[in-house]
DNA sequence: CGGGATCCCCCGAGATACTG
DNA sequence: CAGTATCTCGGGGGATCCCG
């Protein structure tokens, strides 16, 4: 068997063969936010060797998870995009994200937040949210990352970059993650400047009730 | 940062740091079926180097996913068991299993089915099943692997080993996977000896309506 | 025999430089 | 911009050995 195979006729083993390679999950996380160029991917994955990114993209194309396509038009740039089969991974990656996020407290030394990781986090945080009474738009920024969210009815749309004319612009700092876990209430978070809100500060309550990232019950027992 | 880290404050990245190591997902899959001894794990993971199994178990204990405990009583053997935090991985591993299984057709040359992989597959296959009218018990064997399932109401219980006095003993061969995908109907499967049923052959219909493993829509388009 | 530890080899990851 | 080329080094694969 090829070196990366496990020799078991098992769904999890097959998934592990494809996804268990270093950097692969993060590449897919980034591509799930939309098609990206090689240099966009490299920028969103600081520390990845360029040859490894190149290798992974070829493997993922080989495995049918992504496609490499020349973008028509003026710029002849090349973009990578998820296939349908690749997009089917979303529930699994979301479940992994949720598990990982439940075990996160403070960032470790030097850890960053990227655009794609922020979008991914917000999308997962919005799952299971109650139906919104009114349409609300947010711009969320954490570190250098910026994302936007449009909350309307039972759907939440999240994407990279600011939302022009958002109802509220929320800038998260230390303590932002505690607030999303419910360990720090919005009013206190504003008072302690763990969060800065431009626009109606009251909208932070709506934000928190829509986007929640609980701590793992097994870890609060510490 | 440690070598296996990604330097991103992101749930998926954190999950990948723990789960992205070779063999780790399969070790957890096996432990999710219940506590296991070192030698049980080694037997269920043919090909794993013993030093690597040892290393992984230490890492997983360090990360709080499993505990190593001396089993009291006559045999002083040591067992490894999931912690609560580790057990929270089940939804994520199930989602990965489902995705992987959706992409599986025939086994590759030399691929085997283990007890734990069969249990895992049946558990995932039972998700979303309709409420059963009557209590049914099955013993399922594929290759050398044997599992049992108890279907009752809206719950399905799956475990390793045969169920004594099961209502039906189902032995799957080539074509079994097609049947679970709905590509081969039960009567034909029996006729072609893709499946052998001891007991009431009609129970195979109940089995198939409870345990389904669809093919990926994106792959049937091939 | 269960439950590992030790050894060596080699591949793949990381870093850096370079090119169409 | 979108990669390829080359080198080094740590970790995985495989076999063997050890200890209660």
C-alpha cells in the first residue's frame, strides 16, 4: 500500500489518508471560504513551505477535492476552488472546528487569526442560532483578520472582509473568546475594553446571542 | 512553536495539531468502542509500529483525550479509555467517517475490516434512521470482523462481537457496500450471494432500511 | 505473554534559493 | 505571480530486544 494508506476498508481511515497530511485541513478551510489564488493561500498559511503547498494542492486535485482553473478575463491568474466532493467536507470540518474551539482559551504565544479562520469560526459559532427578528449586518475584526456577517431569519452568511455600512463594527481583543463562551457578558466586555463596538453598543447582545462558542464541559471541570 | 503546531488561534488548527498525526484518528476510533488494552489496539491496527502506538498513547494522555488506568481485579492489565473530552470527538469523527465512506466503493487490494471499523461504520450508518417498530437484534460479520446491533425505537446500539441469539446473522461479502448504498436491493443481494442471512431473510429489509451508507452525490456523477 | 523500549533507515516536512 | 529545486533534519516505518 502507498505509504500514507492504512490498509483498512473504513470511512475514517480513508478520510485520514486524505486529510491527515500536514497543512491539508487548513488549506481546505481556506478554500471553503471561496476560490483562492496560490499566493492568497500562502499568505493565509504563514509558515507553510511553498513546495509543500504546491504538493498538497496537486494531491487534493488528484483526490478530486479541488480544481485548478485559469480565471478568465484580464488577469490570467490561476485559482483553486473546491469541487462538490470537497464541499461535502464542510460538516466534518465544522465538527472538528467546534471540538477544537471548545478546548481553546487564550491564544498561545505568537498565534494569529487569519481571515479564513475568523470566517470559519463565525460560521461554526452561528450554527444552532435562534431565528433573528431583524436583519443585522456586522463587521468583525480580530487582530489583522476582518470578516463580515449578515444575520437574517434563520440564516447567517459569513465572508471575508468588512461589510460596508455594517450596523455594527466589532473589534475583538483579549476576552473576546470568553464573551463568546458566555463567561464574560457583553456589557462588562465593553466596559473592560475587551471589545470595542462602533455603532449601537446594544447590538453586541444580538451578536453574542447569535454567535456562541461554548467551552468544553469536560474542561470547565478543571 | 512546537513542530506540530500551526501558529493559528483557530479551532480547526488546534484539532489538526492533535488529530493530524499519523494513526491517531484510528486509535481514537478504536477507543470510542470502549476501553482497550495496548495489545488490543495493536491487533486492531495492523502495520502500526509499536513505538509509535506507545508514543501516540502518551500524547493523547498528555492532551487529555484518553486515560491510562490499571484495571483492578485478578488480571493487572492496563487499559486505555476515552476521557469526557475525548468522547466529545465522536460527532466530528462520525462526520469524517461519513464523508470517507461516501467516497468508498470496493476495498482496495489487501484492505481489511476490523471489529472497531465495523462498529464505527454501523453506528454512522444508523444515524438518521427511522423509528423502529419492533426490537431487532443483529450479528453482522464482514471478513474477520464481527459486530452486533440492537435496534429499538429511535435508538441503535452497536458494539463489538456477536449478539447471542440474534434475530438475524448477516454475513457481508462483495456487494455488501453496494447494498447499504441502495445500489443493490436486498433480495438481489441474497440471490447473488453478496450477503448471507441466517434467520429470517426478510429481516434484511429492516436491516437495510436502518443502516444506510449513501454514495457521494458528487461521485455518482462520474 | 503483555507492554512496551531501542535501533537504524529513509521519507517527508521545513527552510531557502531560484526561475518561467 | 506561481510555482520548482535543493538541502537538511526530525519523525515515521520496520525489526529487534527487553522486562516483569
